[in-house]
C-alpha cells in the first residue's frame, strides 16, 4: 500500500500540493483527474520520490520512504512526452530495466517480445527511436514500464500522442495488465471521459487539493461539492443560482421551474443547481420535463452531435444535442431539462443532494 500522510509541497511560499492524506492499495487503478496546473504531476512526483514533501510523509508497505530517492524505489514512470534511449534499438530500450535488474537472457527475450507484441512493436524491434513515429516511441516507453515489474506505476497522460484506435485499445488493456502484476497503478488525465473509461478509483484535483477520492463512477455520480462536479464534467457543467421556495426554483432572469422529487426535502433558500449538458434537449426526454426558454449563442456541429451554447437568463449553458442542429445565433428556443439528474449545492459549494446521473 502507498500512503500519503498529510503530505504537502510548498514552492516559494505557495502550496503546489496542500496537506494531503491518501491510501492506494496494491493491484488498484487510481486516476488523478484535474485540469492543467491542478497538481497531478506534483502529486505523482511526491509518490515517486522525485520530490520530497515539505511536510508530512510518504509510506510504502508500512515503511517510511519520505527521504528515499527514486533510484532506490521500484517505480516505473511514463510521461506524455516519451523518454527513450536514442542510441538503443527498440529491443534494447524495452530490455534495459531487466538488464539493470540482472535478469537472464532467456527471460529478457521472452518478456521483450511479449511486451512488443502487446504494444504493436514487433516489426520495429531493430529500429532506433529516431526512426519511429511519435506514437511508436510512446509505445516503446510503455513497453519498458510494463517489463520492469514495478510496485508503483505512474503514468502522466501517457496516451495523448497515440492515434484514436490504439488509445482506446490500450485504455482497456493497461489496467488489466498492471492489476495482474499487483502494482499500484496511478494514471493522470485532464479528461473526465478517460477516467470513466478506465474505471477503478478517481481522485479529483483542483488548485493542489484533492476534492474527492473514491470509486470512479461514485465520484462522478455523487460529487461531494461543486468543485468536484465541475472537474468531472466535459463539456463544462451547467449551473444556476436560484432560490428554493414553495416547491419551485426561482431565478429572476428566467422565471421558475418545479423542484424535482429527489430535491424536495432540501430547505428553502439560496441554492446552486447543476446538471450535465446531455441532460438538456430540444424535445422532452421525460414526461413533465421543465420547458425553459433560452437564446442561442452559437451551435458547434461535430458530425454526430452538436454543442449548442445558450444564454439562459444571463447564465451560460451548453446543450449536447444528438445530430446536426444548425441554429442561427440570437434565436430564441425552447429547451427541456431532464430534472431527474439535477444536483444541488449550498452557497459554500458543498453538496446538499446529488442524483445518480446516467
């Protein structure tokens, strides 16, 4: 088990990582999800031993490794910007950690060829990295991490440079591979859909703080605060400040909407409601769906779906609508909200009640 015990990182008087406690079990897949500069890489550097926490400690299997350098830890790391030995062939790049560990030639050859086949690198084993595409170089770095048989595997947006088809295949395969090895697998990403595809556990990060940690689908469906809900939303989460009173949510710029049954218990007063873009539609998704009136700002057509940017009483919303919707800007349209999926938050951002979202 890897434990961060109140570990923090100060740089020039500013917290890159606020005091953080986190426990990761062997054989587990753990996603660090957050926007750029949220602290994902800084947190991984503390886990690896590349940086020492300013305060707190790092414990691995009950042993305090806070001051232990990365070279003395059984850690494998893969970054978005791949790192390979330019003078070595692909074969030797993959074999290098096993040679350092003193493995015999037969074992090295077997494991190299097995990893190369998985990463679609068999035809390129005799080439040097400079004669490979960027995606092939990244797969070489992944294969080297795979054969190292590390106790802790850290991957910082490792699939960003791969083509779509291979990226989807590896998203499915990598967690299985490293789980079988018993390693602790930590994967950093900025993309909520990637976290959902990988599964396992997710820690959401914002400005150097872990806002929530738990099973990925649970963090997505039941965010503990508005910051977590926003982190786990792409396209961005829609939100609106309202007043709950007499069974309605009131908003001065756009009128009222009925409070759905799962939020009827919350106290009257100011509240922020929020929902995902795919819970808005141009036609009712459910009986008695609230009808709202909004102004089109712009419609972005991606082919199979459209991102429709809306002005709703001064609030900027996005609707993710299936199909092609070429709607002129400034057009007034009726939109329908699937209010079963509304989430509610207090003025301080803490969740009052969240609905299981599809």
